């Protein structure tokens, strides 16, 4: 029997150390934060991270949307299946981040910048609310030179599936295009997540440049509506947008594009290039009492989907794997997965 291929999934985006803790209104007021919000850190917010570490029972998670998905895929796949690229610093936050990914079994190859701190996301939990405050730090300085290093490019050439988190359009579109063209030229699978509404709105040009290379495109209903508005589509209805995305022009005609739109507790919508109709996949039911935190559910869905794609599962099974992992994740605090590991079964 042939040996199993290692590191068949390669992911790229912005690694962050998530520092999350249960806080209170006093803590929010101290840093001028809103209870349910997501912002980029200003100078006044920077002491928050040490405050959470030193004065609260902080949970540390290897964060950043695509790194959450990479951990999710590795959660399901055999050891040494996933490698993740991005920019990090050379500081205590980087050391904590590396320990966190090691515990998750994820291999990382960061572009290390000794002069810039590792990206951090402070998460203040108050009741059902989450206030996210992100300092991108070194994650904002990834470059193509790192991707093209011989030891990194060897990993690129080895992988069969590439996954790009849309937040990376704000950092290094050139690296995204290198992977897109490598996928098309070598009949590998290129998967992209829209990640946030502002990505198709304010980074329309690089997103559109990558579109002909998408084999899978993932978004939620809010991101789909933002894409529709940015592109002047006649309808913002998710069913119409998912069909539009599936049928955009495509470079690698050996594969039909699959477009996927998640809708929270509503069915996941799937359209396949050239095929009529939209398939609907009801999500896994869960008792509301078991839901702990929905932050990262979309990342978990992508991770499960990627695991299915890597293993060559059917589209239906891959979608189900994504929904299964999302169901597990929302029962944890933050974008996490339960240990000991649970095994997927259809």
C-alpha cells in the first residue's frame, strides 16, 4: 500500500493570537469598546492584550479566520496533513501562537519579522456579546518573497489543495495570485473564502482578478449581499448570488466551480457551474442550550469542507463534514474544537 501523502492542504492568510476572556462593562469602557463589535486596534487599545493576559482568565487560541479553518481541517485529517502560511513576529505572542498550533497538530511556516509584533485579537466576552479588537501587526507584512523561498515553494508544489482566507486580500494579493495560477496550471484545487462583507466591497479589483481561478468559493449571506451590491447584480438574494458565483468565467475548465453560501441556522446553498438549480443542505440541528459561542462557526465549516475535499469525498459529504465541525465548534468557547477529538461519521 502506498504511503499517505503529507501536507496535501496548504492555507494562507493572517495568523493572529486570539486572547479571549470574560470581561465586564468596566473593561469595555476602559478601552472605549462596544459590547458587540469588531475593530482594528488604535494606540489606545494596545494595553488591552496584556490586561487580558495578566488580569483575566484568558484563553489563548491560534486565531485568524483561515488558521481557524486550517486547525479544523487538521482536526479531522490524519497527522501532518495541513500547513499554514502567514506573517508573525518574533516575540512572546509568537511563542504562544506556535505552542497553540503545535497542540492542534498544525504545521506553520510563518514569515518572521523581528521588528513587528505578532498579530493579536483581544476578545472581551460580556454575556452573549463579543467585542473583538485586532492588531494585525506582522500579519500585515506577508510578501511573495516568503512564498517563493525554495523550502516554502516545495510545500506549495507538494500540496493538492490551496485555501485562501479573504482577509489576505488586504495584505498580499500577489501571493494569492501566485497560488491561483499554480493551481490552474497544475490542476490543483483552489478554494477561496470571501471572509467578510468589506472584502468584496473595498477590495473588489483583487477579488475579481482571482475569480477565474476559484474551484470553490465560500461566503455567508451577508458577504454574498455585499458582493452583489459591489458588482451591481440585479438580485441580492443568496440563491441568485450563489448561481452567479458558480457561473463566472473559469480558467481551469477541467473542474466545475462550486459556490457555497452558508446562512447560519438556515440551509447551506450550493450551486455547481453549468448545472441548473441550487441545492439546499439543512444544517445539523442542535439544542440552543448547548450553544456556547458562534464566533468562528464559518471558519469551522470551511475546515470541515476542506477536509472532505482533501480526502476526495463527495460534495454532499464534504458539506456535511463542514456542518458537523461547525456544530462542534459552537459548543466551545471561541473558534475551538473539542478534545479528546471526535471522529466524523456520515
